[in-house]
C-alpha cells in the first residue's frame, strides 16, 4: 500500500513539472495556463498523501486518499504559498494500479430559498476582517469541533469565518429565515451555498454591497460561485490575500484550499459557463 501511494504522489507531482504528461483542459492544465496568463509560475511543488480508507472486493482494492499539495508560486518577484487538499480514489489489483481519479464535488441539494428580509432597526455590529481571516487560516484544512461537520462543508466554513469576524446572527429557530447557528440547528443560509448568496444579496443583518470587480474586494469579503452558470450558486470562498496584481486569493472548504486564485479554473467543478458574485461587507 505504501508503494502504491508513493507511486500515485510521484505521478501527480510530475504532471505539474512535465508539460508532456498534462492532458489538455484537465484541472492541472487549466491551473498552469491560468498561472501563465497571470505572469506567474509554480517554482516548487510538494505533495503528501494520507490514506483515508481501503476497501477490498473481488480482488480489487479501492483506496480513498487525500493529497496535500503545497505550491510555491512566483509572480513579478512576489512569492506566496498556495495549498490544496485533493480527494482521490485509486483502484488496484494486487500491486497493479489501474485507475486513479479525483472524487467529484457534489453540492448540497438542501433548500436554498428563504425569508432574508429583516424589518425594523439595524443590527449593531462591527465586522472584524482580521479575525475572520485568522479563522480562515486556522481552520482551512480542519473541522472546528464546535460546529457540525458537514460532508459538503464549503458554506458552513465561510459562515464560521463570518461569525468569527462578529457578523450578527438572527432568525432562529426558523431555518428559512435569517442567518444563524445554534447547537443542533442552523439556518439554510448557514450551510447551503445558494442560500448564503441570497442572504448576502439581501443585505439583511450583515450589510453587504455587490461589486462588479474582484479587485474591489478586501480581505474578509466573499466570492460566490455558480459553476454551471444555471443561476444556482454552489460554492463560496473568503478572500484571505491578494496576488501581485491585486487579485483575490481565497480560502475554502470541501476541496480544502488556502491562498487559491479566485477564478477556480483549476477546479474539477469548473465549466466555461461559470458565474461569480462578489460581495464586500460594509463595516
């Protein structure tokens, strides 16, 4: 098993440093081309693997494993470290590996609509961007045991970051109302990507402004993603840094990522129809 995992890791790293091994329009190819377009390059790649489970049936071993990538990226003399966890499954018969694939990201199918309007006085709060980003850095590759662990965790993670930055909660116990978390229950907007996008757009409780350009975002702001371009948003990230050209770098969960270029062209969920919504928080 150790030799199989070593072989898998070596192969994944080679793809980044050997152009002849990259298939066109794969996530790796899109990542390298995106970096080139940004006048950036990967100067070093490190990968460490973690076996999550092994299941054997009819002589075939199904190995589910994670790869922790670390990319040292250089852009106009500016260096930064991007990190990503890739979830994969390999199939082997004995010591012979015959299939290796990324486990696809499946967005939540929970209800996405609700009542996000709040009448009456404005909730008093002061959004602390630094604490929100510190939380995003602390927990980008772990689950905080203080919260429920969702299989599709991208939106809950962003909600936790917002809460760490003192975003105000309201609407409990109605799951279709407001934005809140309370022990064994939570609003749809806390954990469902499209519902959080709708909540941010309503500017109810947490005041936001939708902007046209990612360069207008500050650290602690939010980007929402509609991968298929069908009007239903299915991913969220938090801005945790900027590249040499002032474009956002983001942290996220589900495919755990740190300081990732905001466009997500290197995502297995990416399609040419992708749409984005940019929200800056009024603090």
